[in-house]
């Protein structure tokens, strides 16, 4: 069974050698969902908190969509939870076994939330 362990890790979200997130080297002055946050959430959060929840993720929200849908909240609705779980000194998401966002990516999330979770450059805080 031991030879299967590397295969299992490669199949899990967040594992592998690809570069994830937005590949940002600094925090933009006015981060937006479309330009900066969506790539981070898609890489680190949406594999479990996406259209089809997995890994024990709750089914009342999804982070692969800004507004969500009739059944579930979207990333903008969950900004406070994203802030609590994925930013700050002791983030709890993604789980410790998964690939982690860079400090810059976490700072981008925090800046986006502090700015009112804007959708795009001219959205003024939302779509």
C-alpha cells in the first residue's frame, strides 16, 4: 500500500508542482475579485469550496463565484469568513495538509476585504 501514498497526494487539491494563485509579488493598491482574488480562491479554496463541495466543506457557500447562486452564498457574501479563516496571524484555511497561499496572497485577500470586497476596478465595493 505504501506506493499508493504519493499517488493519493498528487490527486488531492493543493498538491503538485504547479504554481497556484495569482503569482503576485506584491499587494496591489486596490485589489478586486476579478483581477486578484478569484485566482487565489480558485487555486486554494475552490477545489473544496466550489460548485461541488468536497473534503467536508459546507454546502451553503461557494468560493468559485463572486455572488453565488440561489442556493448558496458567494465569495463576496463570505468575505468576513474568508478574513477569519484565511488571513491574519493564525489562518486555519486551507487545511495544514494542503498547499498554502503565500503571505502576499493572504495579504491580498485581507486588502480586498478591507476595501469592501469589490468585484472589478470600477465596481466601488461590489458588482
